[in-house]
């Protein structure tokens, strides 16, 4: 049995709307993108395979918002349906992105995108369109994600994908590219998995004056910059020092005291 037939048959037997459901399962197994209680936004959600998996993973206290140009039928399982909300619209249009932001009504924990262009048969054109959709998902995620939030986005391999991955790396703790086993062997699709949305008020290399307000368990001084924790070795509570930011993570960073 081919891999294509295997996942297609599994989806039919297990009640998933598409074989793509197993792609999200495998991506989540790899990087733990979604946790119980999360709020997730699913871009390009039709026919609903990723929506089903996301609804399973967020559990009864979580929520999933799915959006697609095509109508998304309500999920058959009433428990999963109760956790989901669907919107119909074109993510390349500003009005649709605004509806998604309004529906989220606050920061979300994860954005997933399986969006793909209508195929023209000309690979260079299709790849460029795929890259545009991936960038659209990335930019939407920057507006939606809470600090530490995650993103999974599909893109076709080709020019400028490395540049997109590098750009994403400036806004997340790390980014990896992968192709799940459930992708068709002939497919050129890859997924960029970005973990740990960084929303720090400082950047690596910044030099600034800070006041040490506390000391951490390891003995490092802690400064607060607009509510963001910055660990500074060799300092004590009450010190005011000049520092250089060395490492920035989603919720905290590290700095070196300047003499």
C-alpha cells in the first residue's frame, strides 16, 4: 500500500476530513505546537482536517478559530464543534484579517496555516504564490500571538524560503523546516515551525541603563524593562548599571554588565 493510500484510508476509517490531519498530528508530535486550553487560529482550514486535530488537542477548555475562502462545515462531533468557530473569507484581504483579529479577541497561543494557492501548473508561479501566503500567515501570527506562542506554516520549496525562515527567526526563539511523513512523497511542500514568539522591548546588542529589582535563584540580578525580565550576572538588588543585551527569549533575556 502506498503512503498516499495509507493516510487516505486512515482518515476515512478514523473520521478525519482529510489526510492532512496526520500532517498536523506529526508536526505537533515533533514540536508540541498545541497544548490543552490553548486558543488556536487555523488559516486555510477547509475542509477541516486540521480543525479537527486542533480541537482535539486544545481539549474542552480550549478554542479553535478556522478561516477559509471556502465554507467549512460544522464538525460532526458535538464536543469538538463546541470548541470551534469558523469564518469564511480570503486571507489576502484586509477585511478578512480584521475579522480574524476580532474573533480572537485577544492574544492566541498558536497559529497554524496549511494555506496553498490554486495551482497553475507553472512551478515558479505556484511557489511564489505559496510564499506570499506563508508570509501572510506569518504577518497575521505576529499580530495574534501571545509571548511564547507558536506558528506552523506551509510553503513550497524554492527561492526566498530561506530568507523567510531567517526573518521568522528574529521574532521566535527558533525556527525549523520539516516535511512530515504524511506529505505526499512527490510534494514540494515543507512546514516552517516557529516556537516561542518573542515580544521583548529589547534586542540583542542593545546597551541601556537598568535598575536591578530582584535576585534570581541562581544569584543573578533581575532588571525589569517594561515588565520584561532581564538577568544580569554580578549585580545585586538596588544596583543601577549599564548593560548590553546578549540573548533575548520569549519571556526573559540575559545581559552583561558593562564596566
